[in-house]
C-alpha cells in the first residue's frame, strides 16, 4: 500500500454538495451506459445477410423465384436469430478488449458512527443517554489496471476474433440453407399447380367422354361395362384432383412461412432458367465447394478459436500483476490529510487444487473436438457436392426419357381413340392409353421442376446460391480454402496453428 498526502487540501468543506454531485454523476454514468442504438445493432447483421431496405410485397402480386428468395432473406426470423448471435459475439469481443484497458470509477462511502458518552451512569440529568452520532464520507476516483496477465486476455480476445468470423460465416451459411428451402417450397407450389392444371384438363376430357358414352348407350351402341369403366376413371381423377389441390394449399402455406409474406394467392412467374454451365468436372466442383462453403470456413474459424482458448487457459499458470489507485476528492476518515493511495497486487498460482489443470485439459479436448468437427464438415461438403452433381445429371436424363415417354403415350392414346372410333378397339384399351398419357404428363411436369431444383441444390452445395441467383445481395468474401488438415493423431498440435506457450504443468496438459 502506497499513500500520498496534501496538507493544503481543505477536507470536509462542502462535503454534502460533493456527496450529491458524486451520486448524480454515478446516476448519469449508469443512464448513459443503458443507451444502446438497437437499430445499429440489427443493421450489423441485416446488411450482411440481406442488404438494403426490406422488400415490400403486395398480396396477390406476381411472385417470381427471385422475389421469393429476397423476401426470405429480408423477413425470415431465423436469419435474425443467428444474426443476434453475431451481435453477442461482437459484444463479447468488446468486453474482452475492455479487460486490457484501465478502468476508472467514481466511488463514495458514507459511514455512520455512534458514540455513547460517560458520566452519571451514562445518562444526563434528564435520565437520557449521552449519545452522539457523526457521519464520515469519503469520495473520489478509483483506477484499476492489470499490468500482467500471462497473455491470457490477449489469447481470449484473439479467440473471440475467430468466433466473430465463425458467426459471420454461419450467418451466411444459414442464408444459403434458407434460400434453398425457399426454392424447394416455391417449386413445390409450381409442381402442385401444374398437377392441378393437368388433372383438371384430363377431368374435362373424361367428363366429355362420359357424356358421349352415355349417349351411345342410349341408342344401343355402347355396353354398360364401357359406361362403368369411364365412370370409375372419372371418379379416380376427381380424387387425384382433390389431393393435388390439398397439396397446393399446403405448399403455399410453407412458402408463406419461409418468405414472411402473404403469397397464398400470388401467381407464380418463375423466371429461373438453369444455365448449361461450363462443364466443370466433379473434381473442380469439389474444389470450388471447399473454397466457398460457408460452413467449412466457419468450422476452420472454430478450430482457431478453440486453439487460442487453449492458450488463454494455459496463461493462467503465469503470474498476474494488478495496480489499484484511489484519488480522494473528499476524505473524512483517518488520516484525513491523505489525497491518494495505491495498491500493487501480485498473484502467482502455486496450488489450485487441480482447477487450472482441469480447465486446460477441457480446452485441449474442445480443440480436438473442433478439429474432428472440421474434418467431418469438410467431408460432408465433399459428399454434398457429389450427391448434388449426381442428382443434376440424373434429373437431366430423366427429363429426356420422360419427354420421349410423353410423346409415345400421346401417340398411343391417339391410335387407341382412332381404333375405338372405327370399332376395331375396346374401351378398356382407350382408358389404359389415357391413364398412361396422364401419368407421363404428370411425371414430366414434376421432373422439369426437379431439374431446376437440382441446379439450385448444386449451387447450394458449392456455397454460391445467393451469389448466383441474387446478384445484388451482399456476397461473402471469396477466398481459397485455407483449412487446417486433421493431424494423424488428434492429441497433438495441428500443423500451422500457433503452438501453446510452455509453462509449468503445460506438458502434463498437452500429454
């Protein structure tokens, strides 16, 4: 403890006013700390995820795929929830940086003392106690600064920097996931509406045939069996239409949930035309995915954050030095002539009952865990690219085959109709040909939209869906993959990562 004095300072004068001034300053300091610009906090992640002002969409307006994706990027709450994680990581980084700086507080202490006087058995002539109370007030400024922390605070701040980067990439990865979900829901609506149109067209044709066959039966040119067969087909088509209409309503509800807009009656205009691509090989696509996949880069940042956390825990083996300085604006406690006092504290952990050892071991375990998670994420990204590439190739082949099937089924139906009209074919042959034609049309309608979804799925697996479909949305910074390869043993340091500082007990923790 070091203390200083100033005999020219008038102590005790006007301490009541100073007391009130100290309390007022403290209240103002607390009030100023509560004023947070929440709009700026939200804008920190809204601009990153969606960019620009929210898109205004009028109910029942035409809805293209691009507009649906923009609505999801602007209005879906999942992006906001993940964005708040980014804001919290930024706040944690500011808090960690603040530990590296000195703190200054305004303090005040008020002590009430009661003195009981003697004489007369402790009472005056009136029989009352001779009691006196006095109030002692000290007020001033208190500064505190940690001079040495064994690099723990620096390592913790560095770990939070990597965590912030991880949160940014996770937000962008969630945006990619949300956009592909919206695209699936959009084309699910398109498929269901196409099915409804095809079935309605078929139902009208079948109703006309039912009227025709009944007229033929009345004049004796058709059998009751023919009428029953067509009636059964008309009923089956009506059931299929009800199912398709129900699927259409459900798909609209799912799309409205993702976009956050009233799109229940909006006509779809699509507007997405898959390009033929540059014909990249599978190996080139895998390399592209590893370079752009947001979850892979986020996992890489998580590894670096975990490694710096290990350094922070090991730093607890080192001594810490803290300086406390009090400057008195008013002082009534003894000695009243002292203006300031300083306290220098040195703390060196000699025996922590294994707490530091346990924390360091836990940090190493989390680091190895993040390495394994990074390896799994990278292999999952490669698998996603392979699957998406195969789905796109298969969808293209199926569209070609179904297109030929539709043409063949249409020709078969035409010939069956002609044979039945000439009396050379049966009604059952005509109904069978019609069922085959309807089934082929429905399958082709589904597969054409599935081909578009497969194109989008491949872009999602590469991490470029937002950049390729919404050109003016904020793009993630593109960089070549700089991940940390998984070592042969997860119990040793990964190459390329900062080595842990050597300290007492560190060898035991690293082993």
